[in-house]
C-alpha cells in the first residue's frame, strides 16, 4: 500500500478528527465512490455495499468498520489529500455524496 501525500491542512484535520493514516490509505485504495466536489478536487469514500463486501471484510477484518463515514478529498491534478472529514449525513455533506 502506498502512503498518501497529505497537505498540511489535511494533516491538521486528520489529527483533529482522529482519522489515522491507514484509514486514509485504505479509503483511497478501496473507494468505490468518487465525486467531483469543485475547485479541482474529488471526494473518495466507500459505499455501504462496499463495506459489506466479504472479500474486503476478509482483507481488513474489524478495521473495515473504521472506514465507513470517512471521506477523503484529493486534488485532481496531483492526487494529494486536501482534507479528510467524517460524513455524518447532514445537509452540508451533500456536496461530498452526490452522484454524477
């Protein structure tokens, strides 16, 4: 697994939100939802179906549950992580969940 390149802002936000490096790397590796969110950025996350996937469950075990509800925002140009957040399903998070 390749370790994601985080911006300084992403490092601060990940630390504040308790999102550790392996969670970010795992989301980027296994994400099945990719949503353009503007300003040249893309949101990556795992769908509920992906979290229930038996092959992925065998690979990650109990750690898989930690990936649910976390969104990783990356710059399209260089793939660096711009920020990370917990998607709680509120109105402000719709931007990161919409389908295109």
